[in-house]
C-alpha cells in the first residue's frame, strides 16, 4: 500500500497505542470512557512492527538522540523543583 511506513516510526518507545497504525484492546470490564482510568489494556501494531523484527529495533543513532532528549527534559524538570 502506498504511504505506509516500512518500519516502526517509534522504534525506541514503541508506543503503539499513540500511533496511527496502532490499536488497543480493552478487557471486558471497560464499558465506557469512565472505566478507562487505571485500566490495563493490550496494544500492538496493525502493520506487525511490534513482532520483534530486527529492522524495527532502534539504531544506535536513534538511541543516542532519545537519550539526549530525555536528559534535556530531566534538566528542565529539575529547574522547576
């Protein structure tokens, strides 16, 4: 299909539930939005990028970029305390 990614677009965090191609499956105890607070759910990728394929693993460059951004956030949070 045209326009689909060929690998995970978030290889470091793999936050499928926030991705356009991700999904969430809720348990039978979730009947309405009020039930979502504190509930557990399964999430995954509709394109299969959450199955442990080597090409979906983060590169060293992606990991370094993530670390850099995370450290910057930590520094900003420390200033707010």
